[in-house]
C-alpha cells in the first residue's frame, strides 16, 4: 500500500503529534510523474571552499560523489540536501540515468536540476526547486552520504520513508511506518464511508469529523464489507 501524502501527514500529526514532515520550496519537474514511495538514501552538499574543492570534486577517484550515487538501492528515494541553492544544477541526465537503472524510486532535492527535458522523459520522479543550468560544482561540494539531512525545514534520516504525490512530499520516521500504514488505511476507509453519505446529500456536521454515532455506523459498514 502506498498512502496518500495528505492522509499520511494527518495520521502522523493526530497519532504522534509530528508536524514538520513536509519539505517546503520543492515541486515535481513533471507533475504527471510525481508519485513515489521509498526509503531515504541521503546525500549532503556544503558550500564550495576552494582549498577543499579538489578533494571533493568528482574527478578525484576518492571523492564521495560516485560512492554516494552507487549506494542508492532499488526502491530507495535519493534525498539531497544542497543548501537550497536554486541556481545549482545537482543532477543532470547521466547521473539521473544511472539512478534510474539502479531502480531508484525518486529524487528529492532542495536545489536545482540540469537537463530537465531529459529528466522529464525518464521514468523517475524528480522533486526540486526547478531548472538550473549551472553545475553544482561551481558553488557546492558533495561531502557525505548516509547521514541525517535537512530539506525544506524537515530533518530526514537515512532509512526514513518518503511519500510523494500531487499534494506534496511527506517524511515518515522508519520506526512508525507500519503502524502509520494501518492508521492511514483505517482513515481512508472512514473517508470513503463519509463520502457515500455526503453523496446522498447529508450535511457535513457530525459526519466529518465523525461523531460517535457516525463512527459506530462506519464500524458496522466496514465489518459488513469485510465479511462479504
């Protein structure tokens, strides 16, 4: 089951009081290809420092950039913290193609992307700040991967679950994922029931949020559907 981002956000708030779990300032390069779910594989960039640049530049075989890409496993979401630099093109066609061939579920980044026409043609959801022709190596250094990152006001740990769709991106702590899925399933079933009553012309008051009578009627409705 892939939960809707809005339902997941509501469950995380109501059940655990978690508020800041939807990164701001990013959007899908292709709104028609925005849906994904997977565990986070994290990468962090820092501002370029000229004396350190040779050590972290991709031309150096010991630089962490290639290892960071190769570490992404099938089904994972590459999450990139890059100082929210809209002018920095973090990935281009070749790196994105490698990620697609590795089976990455998506890319979520707080900076820009290059070769956006090619990226939009790939079967790889990409969320970012928008197009950016300049290479990231002009202003940034990829310094590490697999560590906590901050993206659009949200702390993201390696292995957290990431969900994206037309409403946005939501981060779910890994330890809460299975229980959150069950809560989302129950919530969405309740909303389906409420929609059937709204479609009959009933007023919203008491239906949503459901009062005790509506909740009891829903439980009966759900049990009957499961029995059938």
